[in-house]
C-alpha cells in the first residue's frame, strides 16, 4: 500500500535512524573516554539513560500522548548520552539523574516535546547542574597514561562513589582528582603564571590535555561519519570551530604568554563535542545554511569569550543556550525570498 | 556595593524618565494603527461589536478603549491576527457579540417578499436591489452577511445561508 | 517587424542547489523500443479539454465516424477528435485520470477495425511559408495541447507572447520512471526538430533551445546528429543536471536563463515560452500528415508489468489494453499510478482511458513504492528547505498551515509552492507536507477572496455613508450601487416571471 497522497516515492531516511547514527558516531569517543578516564562515563550514561527515558515516558503520559513511539525515536537517548559526556567520571548518581530529569522534563517537554524545544535539552540539564552543583562537577581524574605516576581508579571504586557517594578504603578524593587543563590554565593565569609555564605540567600534551586530545580525535571521527552520512551538514561544525579558533589565534598571536593557542582551545573541554554533536542538534539550531553559519560562529565566539573572561573554565553549555535563544531571530533575518518573489524576478 | 546600587538606580531612573517623556511628547500613530486594524476586520459593517461599523471599532481598539474579542464574523482567526498585531493576549470571542458562523450570505425568499424596501435601506453595502412593491434580491457577491436586513423585514423572508464555496 | 531581442541561455546550466536525486528507474522502460499499442475494440474519449473547458459532443449515438474526425468542441475552442473509425455508442460520465474522483463526460466509440482516416485530412504544404496566425489556426484545429500534462491549448500559448526572446523545448523529463519524452527524442529526433522549427515560426521567437537531462546521452546524440544535418543556427541544445524537478517549467527557465518568472506571472513576462518536446513532435506530425492529435506516447512501466515500454496509444484506449500491450500484469494486487511517482495520482482501477495528459502509467508491484509510515515530530532538520526548488520553508509553512494562520501562509509565500514533493521525499519525520500545502493553498485562496470582498464592502459602505450625508437617501441609485447589467437583467427576468405567476394566480 503506497501512501495516500503523492509523492509515492520517499527516501528511507527517518528520525530514529538519524538518532541511532548519532549514538553510533559517539561510540569511538566513548571507548577512548573509558580507556583514559575509567568507567565513569558508562555509569553516568546508564544512569542518565534510565532517568531520561523514564522522564520522557512520564512526561508524555502526563501530556496525554502515546509514549511508546517517542521512546523508540532515540532522541531522549541522545540527550542522555550527550549529558553523560559532559559530566566528570566521579559524579554522584543523583546529580546525573537530576540533570537527565531536568533536561527531558524542563528542557524538552515544558516546551512541547521533540521538535519544539527552544533550548538544547542536554545543555539545559548540564547548565542547571553547573550552576547548582559546581563543587561536585569538578571531580575529574588524570588520564591513564603510562608515564604518569597514577593508579587508575578501579571500576568498583568508581561505582561505589557514584552510587554511595564515598570511596572504599577511605581513599582521599582530593588526592585522586585533578583539575582539567582548562581549569589549570584559568587558575594559573589568575596567579600570573604564563601559558608556557603552565604547559610544563605533565597533564599537557601536544595541543591540549593529554588523553583529552585523543578523545577529541575520536569525537571528530564520529563527526566526520555524521557528515558523510549527511545527518549533519558542514556549516555548524565549521562555523563553531572558526568562531572559536579565529579569535583564539588572534589573541595568541598578540600575546602568547597569557593566551592559550588555538590548538589548545580546539582540543580542550567540550569544543569538538559541541561543534559536531551539540550545536548540530537540529531542533534548537538555526534552519538555513546562512543562519547556521551565524549560529555556529556565535557559539564559537561565546565559548572563547567565556573561557577567557568568564568565571567558568569552559563555556560550551552557556554559549549554546545563549545562541539557542537567538535562533528565532536568526531564522527571521535569514529567511530567503521564494521563487518569483525576489527583487530579480521578472527582470528582463 | 554602593556604586553598583547607585549606578543601577540611576540608569533605571533615567531610562524611566526618558520613556515618560517620549510617551508624553511623541505623537502616537493611532490613525495608522486603526487603519491596520481596519485592514484585518471583515468589513461586514454588522455592528455586532457594539460600534456602528468596522472602522469605528478599529478606532476604538487603536485607542485602547475596546477589547479585541468583539468581532463575531471575524472569529477566532481574526482575534489571533489582532493579538499578533497589537502584541496582546488572544481572548475567546465575547459571547455577548454573537457567534462565529463562518462566511454567510443573506438570501431573500422571493416567493414571500412584498417589496417593502426596508431591507434595502438597512443594507450597509448596497447589496440588495429591487424597486418599491417589486421583488428584491440580494447580490451574493456583494453581501457581507451582516444580518442587518433581518430585523426590518416585516414578513421574515430573509434567511442566512453559508456562502457557496466558489463565491 | 522589429528584430526581437535574443535572450542568451546557458548551454551547460549550473547544477541546481535545490532538488533531490530520486532513483530514476528509467531503464526499466527504455530497454525496449517504442511500439504501437494495438487498436482497442472500444475507446472512451474524454470531452474534458482541461483549461479550454468541457467540449460539447458534435456526434449522436449510432453515428459512424472516421479516424481524426472532429467529434467535440468546447466554447473556448478545445477540440476532441475520434481516435479510431467506428460507431459512436453513447456519451456517459466516466471517471478519468486526473484529480481523485474526477468524473468527466466521455464519448464511447466502438472500432470497426479498419482505422479509416477522415478523407479531408491533408498535410500542410509549405507550412513555413504560411503566415504564423494561419499555422496557429491549423494547430488549434488539430486539437494540439501541451502534452507535458497541463493540456493548455498550444496555439493559444504560441500566440500569447508579444516580445518573445527564447523558445524553450522541454525534454528534461525529470520525474522517475517516465521515459516517453526521452524515447521520442531518441527515436524520432527529426520529428522533434521539425516541430521546433514550426513553433519558432508560429511564435515569432528568434531562438529555441531544447533542454535534455544529463542522464539521456542517447537522446543528446540523436538530437545533435539531427541538428548538424538541419544546420539551423537558431536551435541549440542545453543539458541540465538530472535532478528532480529540473524539468519543472519555472525551474528549467531559472536554470537556462538565470531569470525567475515573477510570482503570479507567466514565462512570457520574462520573454520565455516553454513547450514540451512531445507537443513539438505533434505539431510536426500535423504538418507532415494533416492528422490531428489522436494518439500519444505513454510509458507503461513499473515492476508489476511484464514488459515495461513506451507505447503509442490512441486517446481513449482503456488502461487495461495498455497494460496488456506491455505484456500484462506480473504481480498480485498491483497499484496503478498515472504520471510519475512524485506528482502522479493513484488510480482506482484500469478501466480508465488514456487522455492527452497521460504520459506515464506506473504498475507498481507491492513494496515498490513507499508505504504509509508513522509520522514523527518535525525536528527542524532543514532538509525540506534545502531541497525546495521554490526556496520555501516547508517546516514553517506546515506550522502555519496546521494553525490555520493564513497571514503567516501568505507571508511565507506559499503561492510559490509547485507541489513537487521534494520536501516529502527527504523528510525524516515522514510528514505529508505536500498534501498539507495543497490544503493550505485552498485555505489561503479562500482567505484572499474574503479579503478582496472585505475591501469591496468597505468601499461600498463608505460610499453609502457619503451618500447619506449628502442626500440623506438610504437607497442607492443603480449608478451608485455599481451594479452589473447582468445582475439587473437577471433580477428583471425573475420579477417579470413572478408578476406573471401572480397574475395567473389572480
């Protein structure tokens, strides 16, 4: 039975297929993440997934909508996994859960559910956690590298911290956790150290933090897969990275002592994840190609501004949310005029 | 702390004064606004809103004297359009002003018409023709469905019907 | 006559940014040459002449007719000819392919099997020496209409343009499956070229360009060979990218000339005139043989028919006979589609007749076409606006349409939608966008009519108010009421009738 109205031929693309591809594209980065920072990501992702799906089903039931097809479209799963990617390896489960519930319940369903949310749900959830629990979101571990004098935290210990909030054998949390490279640069520069002095720390690699660089590579790999599958288009990733790297390069050239270079910014924090996976969320992004260039460049620029002059070490979540709010305006300003309606039409 | 408080207070006070001055001095474009409102109204001239015609109602809305939910022939669609134009909240249609029926036209039952001419005098858009003591008829292409011809008719020979789709 | 300006065209038009690449499925039917569909026992000739209205039958049941005899004429000059010789059986209302549920009066003819041509049909001697107006008259008399599907009378279209700069012959058959134009250009390039020269003459255009798609190399070669032989510098060939809907009239004009037909306007507004290759061939056929348009090429294709191919079929041939001529059905419960899969229509059955607009019959095997799929919420992916050849924002139009927001529909320039179905094709949420826009267009035009009535009503009420102030008269004079004489005449008629009735009653 063909559909009842033309066209009778349609492409096999579908929303669940696209969302699944996004999840697949995150797999290499997830494996790398687990390799360098332990199973924290898997625990966070499991908790986030469970609560995101529960919230999705509950919200849909409250709204009187069928919940089964919505669970099957994988959009809540993508939100949950992206949120998990933002959280440090040692995150108490209830924080992850709170983020997921907020992301889906407030970020998504209060706005009308999939397709209607003004803000990126994962970033809404993460931003809420950032402002509510800043302390708990700093429990990053040093990467597992052969030459670093560091015993990796066992899976059991990570699980114990996540579920019970304490480490076994009275291990000291402060002794285990390390600041992220972005943190180091931010606090170090405040203490009037130069970038070169800070980069002498064993945590730094060729460009950004060690381990982080490799995860960044795998995220980009996933991004290229999405580009190849035409699930995302080049405009947003290119614009985000250009918006971040151009000012970074400019300031670095002006004074490389107090400004980290573009390579550092590219491979630190959430820059690549944002460029390929977060800013490219179509629902909360601008629509037209031109609009997407503006939207992406705005995000990149805001990330740079917040990293340099803001109070948080990274600015991905707030940059994305701010540009989300600007999307209706961008869409309005970049609306093309239809065939035959332009100024050139009818010109002979 | 103190400079911050002073700065904020000064800023808000200054802006407030500016706005007050602007509201008092600058002329408001009421006529232009009324015209744009009038452009949205269905021009039935039916007076169900309580004003003598569409333009007077538009003037009243522009002056802020009338709510936007008093036009029955315009229905919900019109209220939404007005709300968008004026930046107000859409309201449900005021039931005191009648009901929304969609587009309708008056039809004279020609067998019963006595040619009294009263409906012709009542029609706000000259859509009824006919001579005294002779049959009258409503020109459907001109009729706005305002129902103003119904009350004067002494023999109740005028009915409202849905406008034909191709009309 | 002043020298007409020549509009330059691009022989290699740019690759369009809009549009979709749909699996073409054309080789299904192009592997076999064109064949003549055997004469059916009965034909059902529709009297519907499309834009020229419904024709009145000029023959009675029981009357004998010859092939090519004029049997129907509409008020606007639409002509219907007998497509075979035989006896007129009856005139009946019968469903015809077109909009769903469309019923049109049809003449049923029974063949006498002789296919005797009408003796008065004579070729046009020296057609290029004929004044253009006379040539157009002959084209109109032959019942030739736009064979691309619009059915607009070709002669009227040729006459419409005052200052024509470029005649575009559309062979860019971009819809999947359809191959009748391609096969025509491959097998009868001479006929197409003769037709183009006749159309140049009839329209007064200084140049013509035949547009073909990049995936028709055989047709390109055939036309180029023929062009070399003809050595007519006025005619050229342009190759457009094979991307749907590059062959849409307005889209083709944009690709070839870089100009856009203004909204609400016609191609002639920018000096262009567009005709289908099949129409050109029909004109050439008329000049060579004097025969009116009584047959056309129809692609019979799809995986549900045994030997997909192009058939030369008489107008009125039942679709069942067409399928039989293409080897018959080869699957269970096939679905029939008239036209291409993008803009065609699902047919209720195979007893419908071939019309002048029937370019393709798809016999789709189960699973060959996309079935109904669950709809997901729009995720604003923007693919629809990326592929839209009219540069619309389908997802915003959908929201405006569902909310019934007519103002927004107008502001989003819904009128530019050509219903090509590209947005539906790519939508990952499987939303029936085109169907929604067809409905929204209806709503919009209703609202626009209401708007213009409101303007009229306001003007009349203002005039009345002025009259009340000046003369204090509630009753308008007939001049003031601006009534049409038709209205008055109709009223007078009814008044008289009733007075008489009353007089009779008394």
